[in-house]
C-alpha cells in the first residue's frame, strides 16, 4: 500500500474543489455526494451512505476475518466568510473550509486510492466521512445510526491539522487530548415595570450581576492533564435598549469546558445550582438550555501506539505535545472502540483554524495519508 505522485496530484486537486463548495454542519448533502463519486473510483467493496444524516463510510475488505480499523475525517465547513484569495476560494457566501476538513477528506481519499489497489491482508479498513463535527452532533448521530452497528471498528484513528506546531511534526499523547464542552444558555424571566416604579416589577438585574462573576469563579486549572475546568461567559443581555422600562427578562450564555466528562457533570451541577439560587433569590423563572455538546476526547494507549509505530516506520517526527482546550467530537468513538487522534503540524506561523484567511496546507495530504496507511498495514497486514 503506497501512494503515487498521481494520487497526490489528484487528491490535492480534489481538496481544492471541496474548498470551493463548503457546507456547514447538517447540510453536507452535496459534499457527501461528491465524496461518494470520488471514492467510488477507488473500487471499494462497499459504500454506506446516510450515516447519521449525511455521513459516508467507504469499506475495503480483505475477505479474511480480522479486526476493523476506521480512519475518520469530517464533511462540514464553517459559517465564516473567507477573506483569503486562493484561486479555489469558497463560492458560497458566508461559508468556508476554515478548519481544514477539506484537507482531512483529501487525506482519506489518498488512503482510499492505495487501499483500492491493495487490500489489507486480513480484516477491513473503513474510511468514515463524518457529518456535523463543528456542532458536536455528528459522531453521536453516526454511532446511533442502525447502519453503524455492522461497521463498529476495533480501532478508530483520526487527525487534525494544527497551526502553531512545526510543519509535518506530530503531537500525540495518551489520555485527555481535547476538552468536553457545551454551551449553556441561562434564561431569567420576571416582569417588566415602568422605570419610575421598578418595585412593581421583577427584574433580573441582580441575578445577572451575581451570576456573571459567580460563574467565572468555577474556573480552575490550566492544564488539560490536570483538573482543567472552565466557565466562560460569552454573552449577556438584560431587557430592551430603552430607558423607560425596567427589565423583566435576562440571558447569560456561558461555555462550560473540562478535561473529562466526569468533570463536566460536576461543573454542570455547580453551574445549574448557582443559577437556581440566583433566580430564586430574585423571584425569577429559570430556564436552562444546552447546545453544541461535546464529550471529551481521550486517546487510548494502544491506539496511540499504533499511530506512533506508523510514524516511526515512515520517518515522521512526533512527541507527546499538549492536549487542546478546543473540543472535538471524535471522542465519541472512544465509547465504541479504542481511539486516538494525532495533531499534524501545519506550521508555526500558519493562520489558526477558524481564522478567515486560513487554508489547509496541501503538502500535509501525503504525510497524513502515509501515517494512516502504515497504521492499517501494521494492524491488518
């Protein structure tokens, strides 16, 4: 299983094509259709469509019993206007591949090219193009899909490109790799009043004023391997922009972030208790909603060792590096398989993910592909 120059040229061109047609989480219909078209040319043994919505699994089966190794990439883009000026810039206003998922898909396509020519000697390799990573809904939806039961892998492997890390150098550590996180919306409802007679209403001002600094006190730690807990207020609103009405409505939006799912459960309990006490003290109705719920991403030692052995064999430099506070819903696959994610350096001065001038470095495609191909070969023969 090896890549040719032709593979690299064609998958690079395909990456740039995907870059022109970004679709955000849950809307990846055309992207999925394009994945099926391109990957069918590699001659897989099966393609499963509609996983968890728009997900696609491309399967290369040896025909001999053995383990299953799944490599995962993401289909979705971001609701960001691209400010860079590549020839292949986004054609969709307000949407762009500013996280490199187009490059991750192209890396899997390169892997598929090699697997199409030479199957594993045993077991099967599964290339998963997962929907809705950016909002944290995709991996859970794929796993819950009844079609996934027949695909459940023994090992799940993935990558994310990482600006700030030297180009082509990998960070890979055991244990916590990405935080659990969720968006928490606290709504406080009272009763408006004339500003001259505020005592006739029920105002959320005191509760909001107490909760904004109070939630921040829940934050402790700075290192992902330790007891990192973060409650970050991202938005607050009270009433309407008028001087004649004392407010009867307030909102606080806060991001909760922890090293592990257990820590998240404890943080949720503390934040909800704090909100409940503040609302009760002011006689307010309390509603709490959650969005973009991500589980933790924890690298299994055996799965990580498979990637390390592959990098050693291919001459890719690596070190444990750091975990990242940003969330990544790949961690959900750790509940059904031994999983590990590596972080592939995009360059120390490369624009950061989600920046409007970010672009995936094409030269990472063959580096990522050869790591995954070697991991498959070492595991499945």
